[in-house]
C-alpha cells in the first residue's frame, strides 16, 4: 500500500512595517478542498492569537516582532507543525517568545488535542507526567516545582516516532533555560495510544 503523500506547504508573510515580520505556513493542493480550508483557517487563527497575545502583553510600544514556523511531521497522514512568535517591547528587560503547535489527523479530517492521541479512559496525563519527570531527573533540569505535572491540554507536537511534550517560557523553569521539551518515544506509551490516531500511525513499522 503506497504511503500518503506529504502535504504541500508554502510560507506566507505578514508585514507591518520594519518592526513586524510574521511568517506562517499555508497548505495547498490537497485533494479535499474543505480539509485544506479548515487546516489553513486553524493556522491563521493561531497565528493571529500569538500576535494578539504579544500585543496585549506589554503596555509599552512594540519594537520588534518576528514570527516563524517549523514542520515537525508531514507523513503518514499526520501533519504536525509549530508556530513561534518573538516580540520585544520598548524598555523591556528582554524579548518574549511563545510557541503554539497544531497537529492534524488528515485521514480523520480533524485537529488533535493531546487527549485525542490516547485510548479513551487511559490515564495519559499520569503516564506522561511520570516520563517527563524521569527526564527532568536524568537531565538535571532545575524546575520551580516538583514534580512537574503534565496537563490534559498540554502543549505538544509529533516528530516522527516521538511525542514531544513542551512547556512555555517561565512555566516550569527560569527564562534562561528556554523551552523545556521532552521527547517521548511512541513505543514507551504504546499500550495507551489510540492505534487509529496520529501516534498509532507513527508507531507502525513500514
């Protein structure tokens, strides 16, 4: 059985003078124009949410805003991508960056939340919390609180055969640490993942 083709993606730029340059992805050429429109609407919405968040964050004037994106997975009917937005405001101690990820199950034509990746009723947050804290100990990461708790709607993306759980700046670590990211092999959680969902598709060896 042939593998589904990757989604075609092109960059779109929003410019607002010399201080604002936001680049986000647009999918095109999909067989189902309705799904294509849905994905693009979700991407545009989240891109705008990041812009709004930065604009509302500080009372001082915006000096610089840069937005970019990364494609984390584009195979096996799973599209996972992250949008990032960095902004610096006048007289701020430093700039601030936010990341928002979107994962789409193209076969089932839906955007997935973290709970959608697991079997109904599975205590996925407890298992992920355990695995994340194990990595925190192994990597000697200094966190504000112990243990760190993975929330039901925790930020994540999918990168090949790994589920990547991540936290925003200041969520669990000081700013200087950056974005704490915790890759978890699909095989480490194989017993609780939804076999028909995105992680199930990643776990198949072909």
